[in-house]
C-alpha cells in the first residue's frame, strides 16, 4: 500500500477485529439471545419488563424484533444492561482480515484485467503461457493492493 496511513489504519482495525474472529461460527439461539438469557435466568417477562421499565408485551416485542433482526442497537444495549450484561457488536471479516479481503478483491480485479488483455493478445495471435498469466495476475494484484484505486470495489 502506497499510503502508510491507510496501511496503519488497516493493521490497527484488523487487530481490533481479531477478538471477534472466534465468534464467526457461533450460532444465534433459535428464539434469540434475549429470550435465551432470560430463560437461563428463569426471569419472567414481567420481571424483565420491570428492569427495562416496559410492559411484558413490550418485552415480547423486544424478543420478537431481536429474532427477526429489526431491533435497534440501543434496545439491545438497554436489554443487556437489564440482564446485567454488556451488549457488544463488531464485524468479522469472512476472509480472516481486512487485508486479506482487499487482497481477494484485488486478485479478482487483476484477473479480469489480465484476462481482458490476454484475450486481446490472442486475437492478435500473441497467446501467452499459463505461467505468464499467473505471474501477470500476481503482479497486477500487488500493483492494485499498492495503489488501492477507488474502482477496487466497483
């Protein structure tokens, strides 16, 4: 990466996100976390509602919205406090790190560019070998990662 500030930002963010990596394979309970924790505490809807300052039907609404994904972060934070827990959230890069995600996208873009160039060369009867194609893709990937062009995510 040409921009050392960008490189440092990626490294720092990757380091922060690494703590979430073990959570990638954690599955959400069928009825959601709020319901699961409340049941584990043997806490009734009424008791949970009193802690939140809302009615039992409103608690059911919280649990339903969490399950269907429409609950707000603020509501989850409030519910967590009522359950004597801290609500946290984060992102886990599917590839393992932001840097690897950038590399995968750069490689895909490089492959498109090299294939396009290769097709033109074939039309001009200048076919290149598989080794040269692989080397060209690697070189272009490195160049794209270094330059981090705006069109990387188009």
